[in-house]
C-alpha cells in the first residue's frame, strides 16, 4: 500500500507542477528524492506481491530493499536536518516523501518477518546506485547546465563538488551500516516460533 501511495504522490506532483515549468520526466526523476522514492516503491510492491502469493523473498530483493532503505534514510536526514523546508512541492508532499516514507521504511525493515541477515562484505552495494546518479547529474551539469541541487553546480568548483560527493557517499555507507546491523536483530517470526515452542514445552505433562 505504501509503495502504491508513493507512486500516486509522485504522479500527482508531476502532473500539477513540473509540466507547468517546462521540465521533463528526465528532470523530474533527476532529483534523488523522486527517483529513489520511485525505485523503493517498486521494490516494496514487488515484496508485497511475493508475500501475498506466499513466495520466498530472494536475497537479491532483500539487498535491493536494504539499499533503498539506506538511501531513503539519507533523503530524510538531509532534508529534515540540513535543508529543512526547501523545495517547491506542496508541504504535505515534502512531509510524505522526506519524513513519513523514510520512517515507515525503517519501521518495516525492523519488523519485516522476511528480512534476512546481510553479510558485511556486501555493504559496498549501497554505493553503485547513488554513484551512478551522481555521475549522470554531474555530466548533465557540465553539458546542459542542469543539476537538481545547488551544491552540485559546476561553478562551485571542483573542491566543493568532490567534498560533497565524498560526504554523500560516506553518509550512505554509515546509513547502510545501520541498515545492515538491523538485520542482526531477531526476526519477528523467529521470536514468535521460539515463544510457541516454549509454550508447548511448558504445557507438556
């Protein structure tokens, strides 16, 4: 449900605002928040469909969800801590995409019964997607002058760009480490089955 709601919010926001400014879907999803929210919503829907069909969630999908949660945590932290109140979207849209959605993802990740333990050697997997996004954005900044965020403007200089890129990727690693660490928590299904076994044992004469 959350995934479908986010896709609906993204579609609504695009329909009421971005075309009036003459931008394109390429520009709209050039924003890290919009693109990451879309991809995360798709992953949630995929996991939900599998759950309804009784199928097992693959390790690949689990990793994709972990990367999505890591990225959305950064979306929430950057917007609410570093640049609160910026952007031209309606206030309720910003609240939904930058605060409620990241918070719901973390809660879901903590309590999801299909969450599996992720090995630390796979932590690097949080980097390729945001690194690719940064690469495309920086290339666009040089070629057509469009960037989604002011701190990525080429005229700010190479040193500023490098510092922001390194800082963003380092923050993603920290966020990912937290998400990976949460997979070490006992799963709800494991706790439930353990309590059931204990109850059965105590009930036996």
